C-alpha cells in the first residue's frame, strides 16, 4: 500500500536530490552528536532512505557519502566538545543527572582503546558518547580521525543496506506478497515494541526499586492510618520488599489505565474510532498465506494449549508439595476465568462485524494468556540470577502479543477488547503476585518447572494449531455480497458497474479486472485445460518455502495467491508463456454482487507473469504489463462458452463476460 503522503514525499525527493543528500547528512550528523544522538531514530530513518535508494528515488553512492560524512562530522564535533569541556561535563546537565551515560562510554573506551571507536559506532547506547570520551582523555586527533572515518563509512553502508535491498526487491515482492509482507512486518514490529517496553520498564524498576521503596516508607510514616497497610506489605528488612514495591506501583498504574479505558468505552457507547480504524486496517491485510498462519497463532490462546501448560504446572507444584504456590496458581486460573466471564456479561460491547458470537470484551484468550504466562513469570523470576529475571516477563509479553495480534488480524476482537483483556490480566497477576510474594519467601528449583511449563505449551501448540486453524478460519470468512442483480441485467448493462480494478492503495497492484464469469467454474476450467492451461491449488507454506529450492525447476515453482476484498482466489489457472521465464495466469474471485437466480458470479484478471529473484534466492512470479496479451490468449481459448467483450467505462480496459451455463430464457442481447 502506497499512501498519498508517501507519493508526495518520494516525488519531492526525486525532484530535489541534492536536498535529499543534505537531509541524510543531517540525520547522520545529529545521530553522532553527544546527547542529541540519544533521541535521533537513525536506524528507521536510514532504513527509509535505503528503501528510496532501492526504488531509484535517491542516488546510492551520493546518499552513502552524505551519511558517512555526516556521521564523521558529528563524531568530530563530539570529540571537540569532550576535548574542550571534558573536565566539566560531569558537572553539567544532563550528565550531572545521568552520569551513567559517560560511565558506559568511558568503560568501553578504557577496555578497548582505539577499537572502541569502531565498536561504539554500532552500539546505539554509547555511540554519541565515546567520541566525547576520546576528547576528554586527550587522544590525539590524528590517532582518532582515521578509525572514526572508517567506522562511519562502514556504519553508513550497514544502516542503508537493508532498506536498499528491500527497495530493490519491492516491486517483485509487493506484486505477489504485499499483504503477507505487511502482515508479518506489522506482527514483527508489534512484538519488538512490546519486547522493548517490557525490557526497559523492568530495567527502570530494577534501577529505581530502592528509591520507590524509600518513598513508600516515607509516605507510610506521614500517613500512619493508611500507611500501616503499606507497612504490613513492605518491610525494608525483607529481601522481597523491593519486588513488592514494584508490583504495587505497577498494580496502581495498570488499574488506573484499565478503569480509564472502560470509562471511555462506556462513555462512547461502543468501540472507539481507533478500534474501527485498526480493525479495517487489519482486514485489508488479509492474505491466504497469512490467514492460516494467524489462525494457528490465535489458537495458542485456546483452552487445550493453555490448559495443558497450566495442568502440568499445577501437577508439578502439588508433587513438590508447594501448597501455597499451587493454591495461588489455581486461584489465578479459576478466578481469572470467573472474573473475565463476569466482565463479559456486565459490559455489553458490540462485536466487530467480522466476529461471530462468543467473542467479546475483554478477550478471554488474551486475558488467560496474560494471567497464565504472567503469574508463571512471578513464580519463577526471583529464582533467576540478576538481569536474567526479566526473561519470563519478556516471554509472557511476546506470547500474549502474538495471540492478541493474530486475533486482531482475523477480526475476532476490537483492539479495545485485547487491550482491556491484557490490562485486566495484568492487574489480576499483580494482585496475586503481591499476595504470593508477601507470604512466600521460600525458594525452589525452578528449572524443571520452567522446562515442563514452556515445553508442554510448545508441544500442545504444535499439536493443536494445525488442527484448529481451518475451523477458526471458517468463522472469519469475508462477508458475502448483498447486492443482487438479474442475469439479463448483468449480461447487458450491470457488468459495467462492477469494479474495473483491484482496490489497492498501491497503484502498481491495481490489476485490471478484465474477466467476469457467471456460472460454475468447472466448464470454464475444462475449456481452458483443453487449451493447455492447468489449475494450481492454492499455495500453502510448504509450496512457499519450496520457492527457495534451487533444485526445483523454475516452471514448477508455485505462484503465490492474491486476494480481492479479503477473498482468496477461487480459481488460479496457469499456462506456459512465450519464454521460459514467463507464464500466463487467470485469477478469479467471488464478485461483490449476486445473481438473482442463485448463479455464482466471479471477477478475475488475465496476466502475464515473469520470474524474478529479488533476493537472489526465492523465485517469485510477478505480474508485468503485457499490453493485453494474456487477455487476448484467454479470448481465443473459450470455445463453446457464451462470451461478450466490451471496454469498461471506468478505465477502457476490455472486459470478457463469460457464461458457463446456457441462459434460462430467451437469447441475450448483443452489445
């Protein structure tokens, strides 16, 4: 999809290539500048620049030189700042407040010397500070400049390369797998954001736990009546007090956010505008390959998968006679289900138009995934050493995000359902976590339990997901058409009111819909097979991965599926082209209209496909402009079928109307 603002931006960059280079210089310069580099998102910006290079909007060597020169100049300025004010930096804001920024860079510099100049260039946390440290320690400029220049050139090339490669391959990938790539990219981005959020939140709490504990104790002394409850929970002489303070603060914050969300939903009387926008966006990404994958991921929140992991954990705790842990684990499961059911019954939230009965606010699957993985993290995290304690929380965040994203993609829930379920699950986990940590200080060997829990979840998921995917997908098919026309009206005039092209945001994917078929597809398929065409079953992930197989002949590589209004192809037929790297293709989808007599109606396109290897590995068959050659070939292979042809009024593309059954009454009128 290619929105209008992106078209405008690329047009401006193409018209002002020198100014584009100056912008690249500025990005790299600011990224290298001490302090400023912390807030400059150089990686995504240079990735976007690389994509523009690959698409041909920016000259590659020029952009590379600008990025390297900008980084080098930024490093030199940071070096000069360190050399000029090095002894005073620690007394000035922001280093007086955050001395660890300079400490990390100085530790790296003292450990690796000159090599740290190259190392820091690729480590975002210390990149803006090492040049200043080098200046502070009075490293000679001649000794500093050459390693810095080499590192800046390598950095610019490395940061531009991924976007550059993607841009060069965009046309080939977008033509056949744009929605799949966008869906997988959105999932990866969401997981990355949640991963970063959990990681940095945990690190912040770990660094500020003692400060939080001290503030809670001061508050409890200043408010003796209410403070006695906090004092009973948090005792500075107990090793668990810092963790309890973190859990208590998190509980207050999440409870406030959850009640705010519920109040907004109740005040609006239904889903928010953002809910509708994200739901429509996800629905627009529907793709047959992504559909099955997302259905499998969504099923990880089903009772057979979560229940297996929960039952194994409960059995282990009972076997080891961990009665208190087992009681809290059972409470997490039972009361989590009961409270979620009560909320679902109490809050009447309209379902998305794509969701059948049983999917409401909050999402039971997401809530229980949050509770089970979240409370398991509370059980075992304190048994891990140091910074490794964050890993159970990271896994809980990733699994919950994957399940929630997959259900959002399928249209099972509004985003508010998923956010509300996650927040409610977190609140319940924190309540139980505070209760458990305040009463149980006895440690236990958690490695067997972790292996059993995560292993049983993976095993149950691998067994359940392939079996549940088809049934789950069947519940979230695109809505059938509601417009009804008669056969005669369609044949004579109404065909011109049907879409003339695919409704894609990217104009390169707006394939002309130059075929309209009324009737069952078997007679059409038989006629085409007699002319040398063959039907290809819809490609699955096995066929998709086979695109990487160099031993498989190119002609036998699968053509990836495409969608129209979230409908997968009903029929895909192929025929060899005039060259070994060409194929002719016919794609047919359900039309957005019904015929009054119940005869099915289909829209389709005739294409010439050309083989390409955008990454030098996978073979992709992508549509190319053939000037109507494939359409003309199809026209000659429809012997015995009732056919008419006329230009569509919207784009003047000639449309073939095909009837695979004889009309029920009188002869049809000619155009």
